[in-house]
C-alpha cells in the first residue's frame, strides 16, 4: 500500500496542490490529508487545504460542495496559465 500513497512520492511533488477533506471520511482518514498538506508546505509547494467538518469522503453537502467548487475555480485561476 505504501507505494500507492501520495506521501511515498513526496520527493517528486512540485505542482500546486489543492486538498479537500471531509472530516467524517471513513474511507481515507482525514489525518492522512492533513499530513500530506503539511509535508507539501514544508517543501514550499503551493498548497491549500479545504476542510469540511460535516462531510465524509464525498464532499456533497449543498454548502460544502458549492464552497469546494468555488475554491477549485479560484485555485485554477491562480495556478493555471493560459496560452495566447
């Protein structure tokens, strides 16, 4: 399982990374996402953590999902370059 973990490949991480976590997730412990967030920041990789206290693996509450997509759009606007 270690080979499939994002943290196992941290040395290769350079891309700006947006992480969304549902704190009631029972599939992937939220602590893993928080650990990855801190590890990326320690490497100076542009990183943002979105935390949704009332969501599980799927961030699907109406307000949470709207917030997630708004933040995703902002993230892309900030980190993706357009070609002219």
